[in-house]
C-alpha cells in the first residue's frame, strides 16, 4: 500500500495489509442468493480464547470471544525477509533518514543533489523510480545510524522489491535506478557477501553503459544554466562512482575490469560546493589531469577518482606483466609503463601532500581514503616489479629501489590509519578497509624479517578490528595468516622480497 494514507502516529513502522486480504474470490460471490443466516447449534465450536466480562457475567451469564490478535511487526535481523508486507514510514522518520543520508553517506557517496532530490520528493504523485532511490537512501542512512540500525534489513529488502517491480523506461528513471543500485551495492559490500554486492554493482554499471554516461561531455556545452549544470553533474557523478566501484571490486578480487578508461569522455566531478549550489564550473577530463606535467589539485572526490584510476592502471600493468613473464616475452614496454606510472603517482601524491594541509585528512574521509589508495598503488607497482627482466639495464638498482619503497608506502598507510579515530565509525569511507587489508598483507609477510614493522602491523589490525562492527569488508579479511609460510631472508637478495611479494600478495 502507498505511504500517503498512513497515520503518522501509528508507531515507527506498521505493517501494511497485503492486497490479498481484501481481494475476494469471484466464485464466492452469489448475486442471486443472499448468504443464509447463521444457524444456532450446540455443537462445540473450535476453541477460542474467552474473555469474561466481570460486571456482566454474573448478571446475564454472557461470555465474549476475544477478537483475533492484530498482526505484529517484528524487526528482522540478519538477512531475513519481511515478506509481502509493505513499509509505512511516518513523515518525521522519512525526514530524519533523509537528513542522515546527506549528513553521513553523502560525504563518500556524493551522487545526489540535495535540492533536486527534495524537489522531486515533494512532487505528487512521486514517481516509482524516485521511490526506489528514496528507499535506497534510507537503507544507507539506517545502516549508518544507531537509532535506525535495526531497520536496515527491512528497508533493504523493501528497496530490492521496489527495484524489481519498477520498470526503467526512460533516462530519468534509469538515472534514479542507477543511483539506487550504486547505494545498494555499497550497502551490500558493508553488510552482505561480496558476490551479492558485485551483482548489484554490475546492475549499476550496465545502466551507466546503457545511458552512455561515459560520454556526458562528448559534445561541449559550456553555456549551462544552473539546472542544466546540476543535471549533467549528477550524471557525471553517477558515472564516476560506478567507475570507482568497478575498479575497487575488480582489483580487490582480481577480476577483469568492466569500464574501459580509454572510452571515457566525461569530465571529472566538480567540487561539492558547486554541485550542491548549482554553480556551473568546467572541470578537466581525466586524460588531461593524468598527463599534466604540473598537476592541479582538485576536490577530494575528483582526487579519489584519479588515484582509483591509477590503481586500476597499476592492476592492468601488473596483469599484463605477469602474462608476459609467464610466456618469457617481457618487453621493453614493461619498464616504460612501470616508470611512467611511478612518475605520475609520485607527482600526484606530492601535490596532494603539499596543497592539502596535514589537518585535511583528519576531517575529510574521502581525502583520507584517496591518500591511502595512492600508497596502495605504490605497493601494487612494487609487486609488478618482480617481472622486470634480469637483462634490463640497472635491474638490480630498480629492484632495490622498490624493495625500499614498499615498506615506506606501508608505513605511510599506517600513519594515515592513525587518523581514523578522528572520524565517527559512520563517516569512514566504506572502502577504507581495502587499502588497510592490502597493507596488512604486506606487513604480515615482512614483519618477521623486520621487527620494527610489528607495531605497524598492530596498528592496521586494530583499525580493521574497530571497523569490523560496521563494515563487513573487514570481516573476511582478518583471517589471513602467514605463520606457516616459509619466509626467505630478504637481506640476502633484493629479488627475494619481490618474488615472495608477488607470490603471496593477492591482487
């Protein structure tokens, strides 16, 4: 049943009656014959609960059968399902969940423009696709709230039900479906098995491809009014969030990338202030930023996109290098790619550290995450260095260089992890466990050879344990142990670290 006719004071959630309760079978309706009057019988009826009326029982000897109990709404836990009952959320609760989303989730999922959302929410009748987006936003808000945390599963299944029954027939509805699936995918990465989250991310990515959001700025249009700018900027942000989802999940699990970076003609996202205020600005393309000799610092969201892109490039470089190495066909291009990526990451990271004051990573979860991903990319390049051909000039020097850089990158991630207590658990970027997990893998490998890294390992492990309560990405990543693995002496040969690093570091 719809939400419009619900009593605002009828509790936090009240189960709506299913339509089947009111649908009568036409075979039971006889227009020509009235139903017979009930007959009086002394045969025993089925047992019912009996409530005696004290003030009448002694006078008239009457007893009255109790009415059937009203259906109760037990909040679900785990991945239970509400069934076919709908959800009735009072207006004040809806407003609270809306505000929670923009206060918490929007900091790392900045794909919804607040004014545009509220304007559509007040439109009567509300479109089905907008209701899907609303429900997905409330699901994320409930997951990041202690007050409404117990409602997250009910809202989650309600969102899936809406998405399953709401067709996306035009671009407007497809956009809201893509936003909803992105939110659901992130929720599932935090609360459900990886496979389920990956399927939902795939739905969002396919919608993004169907709408060609990788070509939002293929035709240049600089004379935009605020409404047109917000509409295009929202499309850009949906694309880039789907792009980051694709990179994070594929690199973590070693899966092929879905979205091709070479086919992107969508500008990088603008600042949050410009997006929310509707102030038109022109942002550069990703290809322009990556190839710039003098990097220009952008918004935290744009920086996270850039470093996630470089992480994905490092992943592709490592896979190509491994394939060439397996077939003894390592080319000179490998070293060129390695040094080119290394140079871009170094310049971009230095620019990030110079232009953003040190305190910025203590207050901006997106910036903290971007800084961690930058160092994770360095670890990935260190892994790829194992494929440097022995015949390459200065091979020993290059390998030794990465032998020193890998521990330095891990120590930088550890330093950044110490800023996590500055954030509420509910405001930490949901993919923060990924760089922490990859850093912990490396430290588990090398800490037995370098006792000074033991404290760093403890810092990262403690950070993952603290996030475990609100983020399921941590739960399956804390069981890795290399205690039974024979670890070579890395001091004897620079190549030993690279070989072992390549064999045991997952992609």
